[in-house]
C-alpha cells in the first residue's frame, strides 16, 4: 500500500505544482482537499497546506475552522508543511502571529537559507510571519522570516517552492494583471526544484507508513 500525502488548497488556481511530480516519483499517493469548501483531512498522515489570496488579518469563517483543526493536528504531532498562507496559519496555530508588511514581496527574491546559502525563490505576499519563540528560523529575506521549523515534523515556508513553470502559466491565465514573472527562468527553477525535493525527502522521513486518511466536514469542527 503506497504512502499518502494530503494537500489542502485555499484557492483553485494555487495547486500543488511540483509536489505532484515529487510524490509520483516516490510512489506517494496525493489526496486534495479544499478548505474553502469545508474539506479537511482526518487521520494522522502528513499534510501540506498551500497558499492563497485570503489574509489572516481578516479571516473568513473557513479559516477560523481550519485554525481549530490545525491546533488539533499540532497537539497530535501530525506532520505538517505550510507554504505561504499555509505557513502563516501554522505559525498562528503554534502561538506566533502574522503582521502586515510595508513592502510586499513579489516575484523572484533572494533569500538566505541555513545550510544552503543564497537561493532565488518565487514569492507573492503582503503579510510577514512572526514565528513563536520556540521555533527555529531557517531562512530569511531582507524583509521577513522565510522559513521556520517547530520541529522536524512541522515546517513553515513563506515563499513558493512548489511554483514550477506550468503552475506559473495557470496563475498568469487565472489572475488579472498577475504581477509574477513569466515562465522560462530555467536555471532558477532548476535550483529551486533541487532544493525543494531535498527538503521534501527529509520531511517525509518523519512520516509513519501506510497512514489512512478520510475527509472530514470542516463545519463539524468548532473554531476556537
């Protein structure tokens, strides 16, 4: 029985990108959930929380429910990887906070990553993560925290390592006046792909084999 990875989306255009190819190459099945429509995974298997245009500064009702679900997931030790909005939600659930930035980060941005050095990554966000004091900060840019670890099982990433060129094309087609760079920066994408696959490999070492997951109606959870 193959291992399974749950991916929670917060916008239909912001899909898993290169996570899908990484999972396919490692014989890992992927289950997609739409948090906005009230879908969240039960069980104890690993979960990736993707990005989206919603803001934690003005949380919609579905986000408050996901916050309660995340606190439960943290309490049970479930492996979690948050990206952009997903990382912000993870930080808040763990006791950190998110604050508005004076200068948004959009497009290719140079960040400093512990053990890696400088890496150019794609970004599109206006809010910055302030992780809980217990978290280890792994990456930063000139403006904010870019990656933090609560432990080896729970990781938050502010930038978008999952955005490959096919996903960039989807974003450009779906968002009016999309501010992101056009696809085709092959060298930068290759470097991000190599880094992200290595991270996913390390994170997946903490998973338990053959986790069973089912869907849960998010409306059955009560927000805190």
